[in-house]
């Protein structure tokens, strides 16, 4: 428990990785609050694909389980209900029914990125989180869902509050879940109004598709549409902000890497994959429950027990990957946990990858002699969705688009 407390301590946010070796000494460790923490790659992958592990917290073996007021999104459900809702959501987002969705957004992503970087010209100092890493994914997910641009600031604070109440452990979980539900409820009320409007007058956006589609297995209820939209709105930008910010921080700490990426732009594809392993935006998955007694890593997790998967520790497991604490652009086979795995593999992975590749490439290409103004930068409070709150850089100029 002491190791986990050290990792969760805000003072460790800049470098939690120094504690992961001690964490992995016990692949599956019982914590004082009854949580089982899993920290090694092989065991995490096994549980991600094990039907005896549930994502529905209503399966907790607790005398007074917390019942959320909102309809759970598919990330908090198990098959077959999870599969039905995910299929209905994916119909409007990706293959096989909408394979062009992400590619169709690419020109918009590039135009937005160009505009944001253009705004950095004429000075020599900028906060890349506030001025680039945050505005781009927010604008993209709003465009995808159909949220009006003028309403973007409305959910920024709410999304932050939802994210900062996520975390491992059970001791104060009910209190954190209530705070998260309050923020989610406010966000839901706004999206419910938008969903009703799209149901009456559909447009060319995902929210309209979710509201109006009816197929062989039916469609989503309005409550299901709203819970799905809340999930996509939050997950669709919070993680990408961290991926972009963590990426620039990693590159700026390695001038030779920055130069190589500038000279060979196509390397941004393996670079983003290595970032997802080396500095993942999602460090823990803290919402799993054992449905049956599960013996793994020399430990038996009893039915009903809460389970936390330390994804960031697993991706740096020396039993899985050579030289795990080195950023290696030429890593031959990069199998990481940056997008999870199993039936809950990240729904938005194609969008996040594309956004990060475009933004990072353009920042590398256009900023002249960028360098960190502060290292380490200040971090957001969350240990789960970990990334810099600000990333202030100095530079000598901005190259034309």
C-alpha cells in the first residue's frame, strides 16, 4: 500500500515511474482497502481478456454499493449490453459502417492545428497545453458529436471535474463518485437538450446519428445516447490533451530525437506508439470487479473484489519489453497498453492517434529551437489521466505553414 500511496501522492506526478519497479515485485497485491492491484504486463493482459472480470461496478461485493443516478455508458457495462451499445456507437464512427469518419476529419484537424500554431508567431513564449493541446481535440470532438463551438467552454470545467475524481482505491470512492455524478449530471442535462434537438432536426453529426438510427437490434434510448455522448465528449479530448502534452515534453527533453523527427516526419507514427507505451495518458484502469474467484500471479482475487490495473506499470514491465525506461523510436515490436485491451479497447484510438500525429508533427516542424521554460512542468492533479497542466516553451520563431 505504501508504494501505491507514493505513486498517488501529487508530489510524484512528474515521475511516478520510479515506483513502478517496487510495485511489480508483487504482480497482484491486496491493498488495505480491499482492492487488488495488478501491475505486470502478462497478468494485466490476461485480466483484460478474462470474462470473469467485470467493468460494471454494480457487481461489487459491498454491503452498500453505490448506485449511480445516470445510465452507465458502455465503458461501465459488460457483454452483451456493452457490445450492443458499442456497436451502435461505432456505426457512426468507424468501420465497417463509417470507415471514412476519422479521415474525413483530417483536413479539419490540420487546418485547426495550423491556425493554433499561426497564433504563436510574433512572440517567443507559449503554453502548449492551453494554446494547442487543449483547443484542438476539444474542437474535433465537438465537431464530431455536433456540439456548437460556442458551447465548448461550458463543458471544460465539468469535464475537468469528472476526470479529477477518477482514481484507484475504495476508501473514498463513494464520495468521489458522487462528485463525479454531480458534474456528469450537469453535462448530461446540456447534452439531453442537444440530443432532443437533433432528434427533431437531424444534422450531419454523430449525435444525430445516435438519436435517429434504428436497425435490426433497434437503436439507443435517449438516456443511452446521452451517457454515450458524455463518455465520448470527456474521453475524446482529455486523454488526447495528455498524449500531445506528454509527447512534446518527451521530445523537448531529447533534442536529438526532436531533430530526427524533424528530418524524418514519417517517424511520428512509431513515435506516437512509443509515447503510448512510455508516457501513457491513462495510467490506471480502476473500475474492474472480479465476478468469480480468479487465481493469477500467485494470488487469488475473490469474487466481488475491486480490481485496479496499473497500465503504465505494465507497459514498462521489463518482463515484457527490453529497456522499458528508455524512449526507443526504433522499438521493433511495440505491444503496449496505451489503449487498453479486450472488449474495452479504446473506442477512440484511431482519432487519438491521428490527432497526436498531426499536432506533434506540426509543432516539431514549425517551432524554431523550442525549449522548456520549466522542467518538470506543473501537472494536473489526476494520477489516472496524467499529464502537464501547463507546458510553457520558449522558441525563436514560427515557420510558415
